[in-house]
């Protein structure tokens, strides 16, 4: 008995026997159609897993980048706010220092101007004795009204201060009196000779106020005149040196 797969002899068209040709093999369906566990299905699954994993990685990377950017932005914002705050403090400190300096300078100017105004409106009174029943201010105003005949209220002295009496001096301390304006002072100084006609005030003298700086200048000038032998050629009146002749030449040392 021959095997199923043995070659079968064939006869050519001329009747001779040719080579043996094996008969076709039968193929089952299971050998042609792939099963569920075939290699193509495994490749698709792996590709899907790879794509899904890549998407997840991209999402995580985006989240990480956003978080890092947010942290950097917050850090930059805090640093910027810190620098702005420091700059604001520095500017505020400079403005405050400038304001205080400017305020101090204004105060000094106002003080200087007030002192100059006081000097411009002030004059000196000599030989008014201190009284236990009457203030210096009242005594000076009575002198202006009764001794000088200036009874207008604008002529009244608004402030007085008495200098201490010098040790061993026989005369009382001088009084520095201040009026409201320079015009009042000028009228009082122009009337001072009237005191000589009043028995009560004939020994009282009124002079222009001389500031310490001007007094120092006058003292220096007096020293110079004395050194050059010209001391007797000039006389001091109201804080000014006047030449002794018919046409007085004034040496004005008043820098006010």
C-alpha cells in the first residue's frame, strides 16, 4: 500500500513515463487564518501602549513645566516687589531727609529774618531806673507819650528787655525796646531831643539799636581811627561814625 504523499508517475503526451510529481498537500484552515494571539495583534497593542505612555509623559511634562514657570514667575514677582519696596523706602528716606533739611533751612531763615526785623524795629533807652511798681514796658510807653509827645497808639512799644547792670556801675541797665514797624522807630528817634526839655526825662537817652556784629565792626573801625590819629575827627551817633565838620561825612558801618 502506497503512502498518501508518495509521488505518482505520470505519462507524457508521447506515452513515455516522466518524473514523479508529488500530489498537492491539503492545508487546514487553522494554518491560513491567524488566531487571536497572532503577532500582528501584539504589535498594535504595544503601539497603543507606547502612544498612551507618550501622551501621559507629555501631559506630565507640561504640568511640570507649568508648575516650574509658575514658581519662577512667583519668585520674580516677589523679588520685584522686594526691590520696589526697597526703592520706595530709599526714596521715602531721601524725600524725608530733604524735607527735614529744607524745613530746617526755612526755620533758620525765618529766625534770621525775625531777628533782623527785631533789630530794625528796636532802639535803646538809657538811664531809666528800675521800678518796683511799674514795669519797664509801661515806663517806656509813658516816656514816649509824655516825654516825646507821641500819643498815637502806633507809637507804643510792644516789647522791652533790660540788660543786667554792670558790676560797680552807677547807671541802671539799658533797655532794648521794640515797636511794631520801622516808621514808628524813625519817629521816636527823630523826637529824642525833646527829652532834654522835660525835667522828668532830661537824663534819659535814646539811641538806635546796634547788633553785636555791627558793634564789633564799629569797635574795629574805632581802633583803626585811633591808630592813624583820626579818632577825634569822627563822632559816633546812632551806630554810625560821623565826621566832625560843617558837612558831616558819614562812615556807614550799618550793614543792615
